[in-house]
């Protein structure tokens, strides 16, 4: 049993009404506590998944929503960390349509020496 299992076991025992009916080793509690602990841990991991920069389980869905990989990145193999970085830049970057914004984007995506031509 994990520490979280133990905590849920204690919590469930405290929720039971007092009396001789409830056994200290009640099978319902032994079954229910690990399930609640697992749900708790999964909820914690989903809170991390909300941030695209840390997403692992949902990264494919985030990329699909954001149109990634786009044609600039389609033929390039990327590590998970690089995918998270590109996704984070796509979702969370604030800026405008100006040269400084696009130069910063190029740096984030790993193209610091690229130039921008204005027409």
C-alpha cells in the first residue's frame, strides 16, 4: 500500500458509523481505498497536463488543435521536449505582427540566424 492508500483507508474508516458491525479489515475499504488513491493521483497528473509545455498524455491532441507539426516542422524529427516547447510557444506566446515578434519566434523554434524580409 502507498501512503495515499493508507490515508484513504483511514478516511473511509472514520466515515463509517461507530459500532461492532464494521470490521477493522473490511474488504470494501481494502478495495475502495486504492481506487480512490489512484483516481486522486490521476487527477494530479491531469493538472500537469493542462499546461501544454508539460503535456505528455495529451500532447497529440494539443498538437492537432494547434495544427502542429506545421509544414516548417513536418519533416523534422523532434524530441518530446522540443514538441512541448513548440506547442507552448504556439499557445502561450503573446505578440503582434512585427519583425521583433517573428525574430523571437524563430529563436524559440531553434532558428536564431534566420532573417526576415519585409516587402
